[in-house]
């Protein structure tokens, strides 16, 4: 007969809801698990206790984490569970998101704020023998799915250096994001073609100082360049490449 296993839960300290940040641990809790006679499963009678971690990569599309290979892959029956540890009548695991990578170097947990995918959930499995020696097994329902945002993805403002190594940096960027995480205003300094470029950008418009020393004003589509106050010109004015006399 099967064991009775409740739905596991995923939680993160100080977080209400299902959107977690990678900087905090994720607690997986399952239990209490009961045998067919109503007895609570404990370490003395359990012969197996573990969990599998899944991610939804789109509607109806799911992958499972292979801890041995460090990859997200289609579910296979031979995949080993990751271990749980007992605590009282419950079974637990602690998932660490920050700094965890797959074997290709990509973040293990990284929900896109725009699409809402991937989302993550867990399922727990147990086996046990009753006092008569009969083995019982069972798997829990899946937990509720949660989003895990990459480190810093919750921040509305920040400073980015690329690459991250300061001695090798070729770009510094200050940014401010909207509520969905998209950068809406930036100030960037980057190395380009042996020189340096400085760019201020917001709402589709930009001001750029090129590596040749030019100043380029580029308003958003359908918008213009407005000057409030006097304009003093020393030198030629070109319109579409043609010199224009200024009276």
C-alpha cells in the first residue's frame, strides 16, 4: 500500500508569496509522512527519502535537475533523488540558488521577470518497511511553483561593470529599471576602437560622445531636439551634409 505524503512546500526567509530572490536560501519541507497503519514515518523505518527538483520552461514543458550531471534535462526513471534530512516529524532540504551554475556556466535558478519562466517546483519520494517487514512507497504531489530571480534582479538601480574583473573592465554602466526589470535610463562609459564612448540614454533618446570626440544627439522616433534659451554657434552648421549660412 502507498504511503500518505502531503504536498511539499517551498519557502524563503522573509518572503511572502511565490517570488524568491537568489540571495536567500529556499527551504523545502515535506511531511508528516504516514504509513498505511497511521504511524508517522521516521528515520528508523524509512528506507529511502529524497526529492527531485523541476522547472517549468514554458506552458506544459518541464525539465528535472540532474544533480550528478549538473544539467536540466527531460525526466528519466533512473534519475537519482537528492537527499532530505529528518527534523521531528518533517523532512527537509535547503536549496541554495546564488552562485549555483549548470555545467555550461548558466545560472541554475534564473526566472525571467518578463516571461515568468522558468518556474521551479519539487516532488518528494519515500520508501519504508512496516513492523511486519512489508515495504511501502509513495511520491508526494508537486509543490506550488515559485519564481527565483537572479542576484540583483530585484534592484531598481545599480552599477554594472563588464567584464566583472576590475583590471579587465571595458564598460561601466549606471542604470535605473522599471517595475518589470527593464533598464529605462542608463549612463554608460565604454572602450571602443581604441577610444572611449560616453552615452546617456532614456525613453528611446540618447546623447553620445564618440571616440572621435563628436557629440551625437539622437531623439526618440517622432521627437525633436529642443533648446531652451539662446544658441550660440561658433563654426559651420551642416544640414544633411550641406553647409548652411547663419545670418
